[in-house]
C-alpha cells in the first residue's frame, strides 16, 4: 500500500503537500491528511476524510497535519486510526517523516523566520505554487488562521528566485506566489513588488507569474508599477475584500474601507486595462443586516467583479466574531448565494468580451485550462497537460469560455 496525501484548503497547503510527498516518499501504507481550519465546514470535511481513510484502509497509519491539527492536536489524535499529529512547522521538516518519528506540534507563534523547502513541481498540476510568506500579524475578528500559522515572516528574495528558476528548468510554465498574507511579504525592507520584479528580471524564461489573494490595504507602489509594466505578471488581481459595507468591515477589523477597495480596483483597471478582478467575500457576518448585504451586492455589481469567492460566515471558537450576535445560518447561506449570483452576472459579461480574442492558456487535466486572466477555458481539441497554447475564444458563459 502506497503513500497517499490528501490536501484541504489553500494554495499554501497545496504547496506544503508537495513538500510532504518528497519527505515521506519512503513511507508505506500511510495516509496524510493536510487539514484546513478556515471554516467549520472545512474542518468537518477533514474529519470525514480521516474516518473514511480509516474505514477504507484500516491497517494504514494516518498522519494528521495542517492548521486544524496545529490549533487542536488532541482532538485529531483521538480519531480512529490516527497514529501521529504534526504541526505546521514540523510537517515541513524531513525528520518528521522518518519511520518511527513521534507526533510533534510546537509553538508556531514562536517562529520568527521562514524558509520553504524546494519542490520540483506539483503532482497532477499544470502550474506550481511557491510559498514566499507565512503567518499574519493582523487580528481580523473572524479569523483563526494566525493561531495555526503564527506571525508574518517571509523567505528571502534570493531563495524565491532560486525556487522559481528550478521550477522553470523542470518545465513549469506558470508560477503562483502564495502566502497567508501575501501582501505583507518583506525581506530586508523589500516588499512584494520588489520580489515580483526581481523574479521576472532574474528568471527571464519564466512565461507567467501570478499572485494569490492580496490585502487591498497593503499593495505597495512597486507592485502597482509591476502590474502596469510587466507583461509576464498576469492581468489578474484577487483581493481579500470580505465585505462591501464599511460598518461590517469595521466590525471585522479590516484595514480597508469600501472606498479603499473600490479605489484599488479602479487603479488596477487604469494601470492594466482588461485586468480580471477577483474578491473573497464573507456572507452573513454577525450583526450584518439586509442593508449591509445590499451594500456588498452593490459593490460587486458596481465594480463588475467577475470572480467572487464567497464563504457563508463560519463561527470559529476563540475569535471575537464568534461572540457577536449571529445571523441565522439559513440567512447566511441565502446571502452567499445572492453574492455568487451577482458574481455570475459579472462573469458572464467579462467572458462574453473575450469571444473572438486569442487567449494564452496553461493546459490542465480534463481538457481545460486557464487564460492569462484566470478565465477557465474548455478546449475543443486535446493538448499536453502543462503546455502553454494559444486558442481562440468562441463561446462564453458564467463558468468560462470555450475555445479552438
């Protein structure tokens, strides 16, 4: 029986699962569950995965790691079949994956430096994520992730460049920079924009560089210039907005206002005409009224945001928001669907404008890929996974485009 690694949650976890595959390659009959804690539903899915793994592979050793394991290790250690629990720091250490190594969950809050192990690619993926930043120094009232990831810390520019160079040498056509709070990246006073421009300068063979979610309050001037001037930096800006209501943003303890977010979107479109905009949104935050929901719907509509990633609010024990007056769960779900539908309207219009245009697509499994704008593209003819191909968009829907 072979090693199996199951990944839940963010791109950072996806990168770390690749590190785990490398470190744990010598283990047999082992299932690793790399957990997420961002919502109660994410934790529920992780727990189901543990129970299913034990049911289907009763003789396998189950190792639980990731944010949920870091925050509450005893809870996971008590599940049937779980042999070990590893923290977020320990899972990246090769010694943790030696035969007979014990459980280990250290104090992630004590970590003050960060270096990410190198990977040569990502199993089954056409693009590769690299970890350049960990942790978060902010205290959003809804978020438990700092308890699982610790304080903000970053890899060096030189290490990031080496990792990207190695991935390009391995045939990767698109690299995605990722982190817990990516816009807070800093190395020796250099912010994210310097990192981006250095990678593009020092790795000229890299076809495409993409950024994961950014806090609109922390986008530095060098990054704005890179967005305007660097064609290989993809025209796709995904912002951690969370709400379009100033009152709710204040209660979330976010660092931006509604006007700040809309100004960032407007600036991005002026600097990079045609850029795709995405946004993370939380529906049904405690104390949210219908009027607050309408403000967020109006923001999505007015800013024509095609790629919305919507979560119904999830109570996270130990966070301030969990003690605030809640919105009923059915209302949260209904509001989330309203926001998704508003996003689908914007996505349909955005995709329709691409009909007749030539798109450059990184090919993925299943006959699909993603364009420069992160538009999902269904290919009418097969192409090798990982290839970067030119296609003509011929049809569009809210879900993406079809192309020849």
